[in-house]
C-alpha cells in the first residue's frame, strides 16, 4: 500500500470501505480504474454522485425512485388494485426479481418494534390506510418479514383493515420463521406469494 502514490492509496482506502471489498480487492479495482480510459472513470464517478443526488422516495409507494413516482407506480400494465406491503425497498426489489407479482407496492420503512421504540406512527401505516380507502384497493398482501416484528406488523395492519371491504392476505409457505425477504430465493418467494392466505 505505502508503495503507491498518495492518490492511488486514497482510492484504495475509499474502495475498501465498500461492503465485501477487502484491501486486496480494493487494490485490484484501483489499478483497473487507473488503466481504463478517462471517460470510463468519469462515468463511474458520475454514477456514484447521481445516486446520491437524484434518488428519492416515490410519492406513492415510498420505494426508491429517480422521479416523483417510480417506474413501477407509473407502469400502466400493473394492477393498481392490489397492494403488496413490505418493510424496506430491498424487499420490494427481491419480490420484483421473482416476477411473481404484478400489482403495486407500499413500503412501510420498517416493522413495529415496541422494545426499540418503533410504533405505528413511525411507519407509513397511516399512508397505507389512506391509500387503501382513497385508491380503491381490493387486496392488500402483507409481505412483511416472518420475524416477530414482521408478524406483529402484519397482524396490526390486518386489524386496522378488518372493518373494510379490502381482502387482506398474508404470504405464507416457504418463508422461514425469522426470515428476511431479501435473502430468500426467487422460487420460494413466488410460492410464498402464490400461497398467500386471507387473514
Ligand atoms: Zn412507486
């Protein structure tokens, strides 16, 4: 490391901060970047800045978006009457990768965790209830995780929606207890969605 000029050392140190990148990999990446043409390095640097500058939360589903509404909410081919409720944007991406779902999403921003001081008002549950009543939603699929927090969040939302006409379902089979949706393989997620049951 100390044999490199300062600018290269600096790049290695910054790359090594990325998850899963050790110093050896960081060194290899830095040398690779050094060898590539100027415009390639510029594109890389600009794309890193662009995610920080332009990515925001979609005004409808609260997923990650470059515009006011994300490409999923803007897609006319998707069914606007079915809402899949997840904890985090990464869960939505995991379900999208499974290609098992053609409706819309609602991202809560976490799960209920009273011990850690996370109550219903800290999640986008109010926004969800408002969306369900104002947008003519017919089915709400509760796809929160199967941890204690995920289960109690699903139970809480189901209870909040119990008086309404909306069909409330919960993903079931195949999702291991304590499981985090983003680590579950595509097929298991597809089975979990197909095998959802009414609450
Ligand atoms: Zn959206």
